[in-house]
């Protein structure tokens, strides 16, 4: 079996204003626009030279202290040895393993992971109204 150089990159972000229920999300016209947006916003941390990150596994361990990642709410990762695509995910939990290792539980965000690779057709937006006018 051939040895694969660990060269995946994982980036962590704090609150970027989107929600897991997709009530709040971002829209980009292309993959390049999406990637450029995330290249230019503030990151909490990043980890380079990571082993392959499986999008369906649901967790990853990184060599970063928990204190650095405790406020992570969103992440993206790229497995450079296999594809040149950023995968986007919601951070669900940050777990202490030891002083230099943290486990991140995540759920893949298919909307942003594939945005730019599909086009949105004309659609109907159903609006909801409150039953009362109370705040």
C-alpha cells in the first residue's frame, strides 16, 4: 500500500451568520466567489498537514489546543492529495483529547459544499406570518 503524504488543510471559523436549519445561509454565484469569501474572513485557527478528512465520518482530530477551538462554529477542509475541493461543515462539538489534540465533531453542510456546482432555478418562496402582532 502506498504512503500518502498528509497534506489536508482544515480551517475553523466562529459565528459566520448561518444556521444548521438553513433559515440563514449564504449564496454565491460561483465556487470561486465562495472560496474567495472564505479566504478573506477571519479564521479562529487552521491545521495543515492533516490526514485525509472523511466528509461522512463526522469527526476529525487536529493538533490544536481546545482553548483555540472552543468557539468554533463552522469549518472547511480540503484533501489536497485527492481533490481540489473545499468541503464546508457545521461544528457540532469540540472535545478535549489532550493538551495538544482536540476532536471536532461536525456535520457536512451540503448547501455550501456544492454551491457553485449547481444553479438555482426559478422557485416559489413560501412566507410565514405570525398569528399575533405581539413581540
